[in-house]
C-alpha cells in the first residue's frame, strides 16, 4: 500500500534501483572492466 500511495517512495526506490543496476550491470561498466583487463594483460608492470 505504501508504494501505491506514495509517488515519492516509488520515485526514490526506482532511482535507487537504477543506480544499483547501472553500477553492476551497465554496458559502460563492462566496457571499462574489459579495457582495464586488456591493459593489465598488455602491461603487467602497471
């Protein structure tokens, strides 16, 4: 009932959910992680 009655709560939970998904699963993170991996493999002394 709280979610039905509170737009503010829905908005806050939605924003928090998107932030979590973006930090864990977004394609930009995947690309950054892959770049870091390749860099570390090509330059192990870094």
